[in-house]
C-alpha cells in the first residue's frame, strides 16, 4: 500500500475543506444528517457521508484512493471534542 503524502500546507488544506463544505456540500447534506460525518476530497469536491469518522473516509478512499481527505461533522464545528464536561457543570 502506497503512503499518501500531503500535497498542501495545513492552512491551505483546512481552508479548501471549509470552503468546499460551506459553498458546495453543506446545502446538499445538512438536512436530515445532523451529527453524521462528511469526508471531502479537497482537490475535487467529491464526498461521502457516513455515521462515523472511520466509515466516511473508507468509502471515499474506496472510490478515490489518492484522495486528500478533510472531515467535518454535520451541524458541528469539529469532528471530535477532547476533554470532559459534566452536564451539571456550568460554563
């Protein structure tokens, strides 16, 4: 299996992913998919939607093995949250 090397800086990667999601993909996937994961090929705009962060990229890589994948959770700012916050703790 060939190792994929990044073709873009981290900043450009994030910018392309965010832009594609907001302008092209979000209107297609947002309704009825809250909380699901979108895996986006940042060079073409091809994408896959799945219930978790392992399945979406696997589906996309099956179709496009060279994909540089950006992931986002529909309706959230991030795919995962780190740390613990008790539901009874006020912020």
